[in-house]
C-alpha cells in the first residue's frame, strides 16, 4: 500500500513538474502571439490576455508604405529557396566525392574543411564584403545566395558525408556490374537513398537564409532589397518599444513557416545532429 | 591552347610584379590634397586593403595555374609516350570519358573547391594577415592613410598594453564562465525533463514532447528579440508581474550582475529543448534488461539512475557536450540580440559586461573599425576552438573508425 501511494505521489509530482516546464517553454511565444492581436502600440499591457483583440497590426504590416513587408517577404523567399537549391547540390556532390572515392589529397581536404569551420565566421566578413564590392555584387540577392550556399558546404559536409559513409557499398557495386557509369550511380542510386540527409541540408540552409540579419544587413543596402530578418531587426533597433505590437505581428509572421517546418521534421534534425557528432 | 598559355604567361608576368609589390609594401602613396590652380584636388593614392586583396587573388590564381601547368606537362608526357609506343593520342572525347570514368570525384569537386578557395580560404588568409598590420581606426584607415606591416605588434598591444589586456582578460574570463555555466544549465535541465518524462507511468508522452520542444523550433532571432522586450526594465511584463506581487522591479538587462544572470536564464530557455531531445534519444537505446537485472540485485530507483542511466547518457553525449561547449564559447546570437554586450563597462575598450570574445570581435570590426585587434582575437578564438575539437576527436576516435562503417 505504501509503495503504491509513493508511486502515485511521484507521478503527480512529475505531471506538476512537466506542466511547469511547458508553461515556461510556451510563455514567451504565447505572449508575443497575444501581443500581436492587442490594440494600441505599446509594450505595456495591463493583462496577459488583452481585453479586446484586433487584426489591425497584420493589416498594417502588409499595407504600410514605409515597411514594405510584402516585398521583404518575397525577397526572403527568393533568397532562401535559391540558397537551399544551390547549397543542397553543392553539399551533396562534395560529400559524395569525399565519401565514395579515394584519391590523393582526400584526407587533407577533409582536415582542411574541418579546420576552416573552426574560424569564427565574422572574421572573413570584411574580406567577403570587399570581394563582393570588386565583383559588383553588393546590394544584390545573388551575393547572399552564393555566400550562403558555399558557406553551407563547410557546415554540412560532415553530416552529409557521414550519411553517405553508412550507405552499403553492395548496392553501388551491383549497379556498376549492370553497366551503370559514375554519373548514373550517383543520380539513380545514391540520390534517392539520401533523401533524409537532403532534407536536413536543405532545411538548415533555408532557415539559415530566412533568419540571417547580420550578413544580409551588411550586403543589402537599399530598403527594397532587404529580407524580413533585416527589416524586423531594423524595426526593433530604430523604434524600440514604440511599435511593439507591430513587431509582434511581424515576428509571428516570420516565425510561423520555420516553426512549422521544424516541428514537422524534428526527427531529421536530431538524427542529423547526432550523425554529425559521431562522424565528426 | 598555346595562345591561352601565352596569354596567361604575359598576364602573370605583369600582374605578379604588381601583386608582390602590393602585398610587400601595401602601397606607398596615401591619397592627398594637392593645390592645382588655387583649388585643392584630391589625388587618390594606394588603397592598402584593396591592394592586399587583389594581390592575394593574383597569388591564388597563380597557384592554380601552376597546378594546371603541372597537370598539362604530365598529360603531354603520357601522350608522347603513347605516340612513341605507336598508339594514337587520345581525342577530346576520349579525355572526357576518361574524366568521367576515373576522375569523377575530382570533376565533382571543381566547383565547390573553387568556391571555398575564394569565398572562405582567401578571406581567412586575408584576415589572418590583418593581425600583422596596423589596420585600425583612427590613424590607419585607407584611402586617407596607408596600412603597414607591423609584425607581432598587435599581439603585444593586446597582451601587454594595460587598457587592451585588461579588456581581453576580463572578456575572456566571462566567456569561459559563460560557456561552462550555459552548457551545464542547458544539459542539466534537459536531462531532468527527459528523465521525468521517460518514467513509464507518465502518459501522453508525444504531446508533452511536442510542447516542450517548441522553443527550439522558433527562430532564435525572433525569440531572443521577444525576450529582450519581456525583460525590459520599465514596460516589460516580467517586472510588471514582480511589482504586481509587491516584489519590486529588477534591473534585468541594465545591471552587470543581473544582465549576466538574465542571459544565462534565457539561454537555458533556448537550449534546454535540444539537450532534452538528445538525452531522450539516448534513453530509448538503453536495454531494459539492465534495469531488470539491477532490480533483481535490489537496487532502488536512485541507484539505478546512478549506476545505469547516467553513465550511459554521459558516454553517448560527452562528445555532443564538448561541441555545445565550443558552440557556447562563440554564442553570438544570445548575447548580441539580448544585451548587445551591455551594460557598458567604462574600464573596457569597446566592450560591455556581457560581451563574449565573439561579440567583442564583431563590435571591433563593424562598429569601431579596429581590424587588427579584431583579427588577433579571431586567431585566438580559432586556437581555443581547435584545441577543444582536437581533444574531442582524440576522445571519440571517430576519425579512425571511419572505414569500419563501410
């Protein structure tokens, strides 16, 4: 009897603890969402749940002339989708070549990429800026796409290579015996098998491009070229608390697609991360 | 082919001289005002930094060209051999087939390698070189002034000059403390939540799990900016609740001690879900018969946790903890978006109480244009992270096991 009572107590305590954790996890998000429906502009609110709700801030977000939120949203979509496509291609071919073939300088290249990843990214920003200036690519979306895509090789290579390492060699050899060349083996055997890894790489680059405000604000000078992250950061920096509810509406709109993607694909992310850790 | 190589040779003959002169001297004529017909005219001089990058580009291209030449020479040699042996030299089409069949990996790697060479390696080499110059505001900023090579002067300045070394040691100390505490708190909280949820009596595991990982799914940029508003001293809801319950308001982001505590708490919010997910995935791999055996031996719940669960988790997660420690060392987002390094510290050079080395580097580069010091800090950061990583690889030995998974 005593034992059963203590089990009951333990389960009750566990539920209380979990409820507290969920409150702590959800509070900031709930607060921002509720604020975005709150009338008025200020940060200050008398109650947690606003007394009346309004959609005015969402309307203003897309109609305001000074904000250009619609343009930014489309810009972001363009940059994120193009970076996603280019980076997935680059990461896949690099990882495939380094995982499946043996050639001189292979180990050296792997070590080099490992070492490059250890330099703080900001260190190279100034040089990349000058390079882009000399190529006449400043203030263009192409610059962002190129830099994000090639940068993602260094971040994602080991996850992708680790994945290719685990694919059995037998399938590949069978295809070769059937007469498939290198290119065919890659496109019709390897690519279909590596779907989970492709999804992981595609989404990390997509979200990276979606939320980057540092490099993007350095490169994109004119307001109509901005991405949403740059616009939102500017909004917070220049108006502080004055337009808080508008910020909240913008934040909800930027966060929704990314949050949904993450929730939907969380399994890939964890396996991708642990694969990266195990393989180095 | 001859035309192309002839062109290349003439190009390098002139460009190389310019490049070597450029990188050796970094220019010798600053831009200056000259009186012409009673008007002062600006004569543009050498722009040291552009000269340096252009020289680097030429040197990188030259290196590529030399590699190509060696390949061509080898190719010509083997063609000659084939001809001497009475075989016809291979056609262009045959060369393509050869590339596809035997050099497929190299073919795939051409584009990525070129991109990494110019977009990553060249910038890093450039920034390392900057640490050995005096490229800094206010006296050595082109085009008004020239930049010169100064050897190890920057490092001497950073370690010996008391104003800089004080800031460096202060920021470094906080960075180490932050990395350790931030990693420990996120791991401990993730572990606690995972252990509670893993009890077999707890129902609706999927729903709890989904709710708990929501902070991980929200883009950090958004949640951190929102947190900044929440902890706002005057209007933020946190202080509002505190004063509502008569506890008085707290200077969450404006007092050095409270700001440090705030960034740690917020980082726990951001990082706990990931630790939770990782620990949960390890928990599910522990074989249940271990617990059965322990029960038979008479071990209580705590003993089971101490003898089976914890060692299992630590063994599987140790490398990830090291990676997180290194990641927190360079955790730019949390600090930059929440406090921007503030509150400012009058004794520091361009840094505040919560600045990490990485945010200090960012400020020195983009706000204050003290590039040489920033670059020296970057090199030091690299050395620290590299040491961490090497130690980690030694521990996990995954590099050695690579072939075994095949």
